[in-house]
C-alpha cells in the first residue's frame, strides 16, 4: 500500500512520523519499531530514531510505503 504524507516545515523526525501516521501508538512503541530494523528509508535500513526525514524521502515498513511531500 502506498501513501503520501505532507511535511509541515523543513523536516520531520522518524519517531514523529511513525506516531503521526498511527503506525506507533506511543514514543516507546515507535522506538521499538525503529530498533527492530524494519524501517527502510530510500532503500536503506534506517536505525536512527531521530533521523530528519525530508520531502522526497520514501519510507517503507513491511507492506506500507510512505512518500514524503
């Protein structure tokens, strides 16, 4: 499934994106998702919890694909 997410401002941190999309219910849950190695950013595993995601980035988590606009 492919979705788009509009960033307000210059960037959004990875943990914030997971919470904003409802993928993670809490900050602790978001940290667990990132630490488990299932977040793919632009084809590479992203393990930095506070990675600054920018417009044009593509985030994949299992079957979900999010394009940041």
